[in-house]
């Protein structure tokens, strides 16, 4: 993203949009896998864990300006 490459943080609106989009896709993916009977517990845990890591990255890193 150009904003991050220039050392600026994401706007609050961009961060909110990214988080809503990510968690919506996670919920949809988990639902589809569950309905299809292909959702192993470890897969669900891995998907949620990675979404939490993504959330933390957006909240802790992408929101704050940093030196380029």
C-alpha cells in the first residue's frame, strides 16, 4: 500500500474497512466449510488465529506512522 510505503499509517476508515472485510470473509469461509462438512477443528482454530494476527497487525502496526 502506498500509504504504508511512504511511512504513513492507515486512516481509521481504511483500518475499519480492512477489519470488517477480513472478519466477514473469515466468517463466510468458516460457515461454508462447516456447512460442507469439511471444517476440521484445527483448521477453524488456525483460520481464527491468523485472523487475530491480522487484526493485531492492522491495529498495532498499520495504524501508526513509522519511518520509511
